[in-house]
C-alpha cells in the first residue's frame, strides 16, 4: 500500500526563525536595496557587480544559520508519508533539516548557472565574480528566479499538488504568484493546514481549511503531531 502524499508549500516565514531575513522589509527594501536593483534581469544588466556582491553576501549568511524545529519536524513526516516540499525559499534549510524531496520554485542559493545557457548549473562556491565564466564562456550568475523571469519548476509543482492527500502551507502569505495559485489545484476535499502568525486567509476561503495562527515552529509541531497520529 502506497503512502499518502503530503505537499508542503513553504515561504520566508519558516526560514525567518533560523535568522534569515524575509524577502522584503516593511519599507519595500531588501537589505537596503530596491528589490528591482538586485532581483531582476534589468538590475543585473545595469550593475552586475552590485548584484553578484549582494548574492555573495546572502550565500555567506547561509553558512551562519541552521535549520530550525519546523524544518526538522517536516522531515519526520517522511516516516509515514510521501512528503514533497514546494518552497519559495532559495536557502537549503529544508535539505539540511532532513527533507529529501524539495522543489525550489525560485531557484537555489547553493547553485549558480550560466547566463548564456541556463541548463549549465554548478555548485555555488564562496563567491561569484565578474569574469567567472561557464564552460561555454558566458558569465555565471546566481541560480535565482528574478522578477520578470519564468518560473520553470511551476509545471512540476502543479502536477505534484494535483495528487496531494494533505496540504500544509507555512510561512507564506499566499500573495505572490504563480506560487499563490498552487492551492487552487489541490483536490478541494483534502485537509489543508495554514500556519502563519498573521493569516492572510480565512477558514471559509477553501474547503476543509484549518488555520493555525502561530509561528512556523509552533504550528508545524502541532500539525505534524496530528498527522503522525492519524
């Protein structure tokens, strides 16, 4: 008998408890920068050194943080379920927390790719500098989906969530598309758990939606305990 499938949609809120700052501060800036300066093809074309330095710092920060109790609790579910995590986060904390099946919608900070051939992927070392080239002679860039770029993993994510038996949404406002639209493709009758200290949805917005207005570490623990007893 095959295991039931749990699909987790995760966002910045789960990583925030590990010390990774959320994508945008209240003033719309990201680490003091307008997001379009450091997270768009236009920004990279205008000032590639600024963009590379920005991600080099993000990459260095990743080495200073650890997965938290929420990441580790989600990994526990693999004992009883098939668990697929669809994350908007570019960090590797789900992997380090023990989860084995992760779809990164917005790319991965641990990887870099060729600007001329996106299929050429490499491990992100300590830094990327202007003049660092792929084997075909193109500049390297972070393997991040910037504003205005296609989200290549969205098709795979759609196929996964259509076959979910349970959905857990954690640390995301469900306001950023196309990720926010994924929930609409989940089977309507299955249980859905929404964990966020300031929920952006109401229980009546979806069939069988259960809201936990708590931070990720607290809410995930409660949901995982519930599902492990099922």
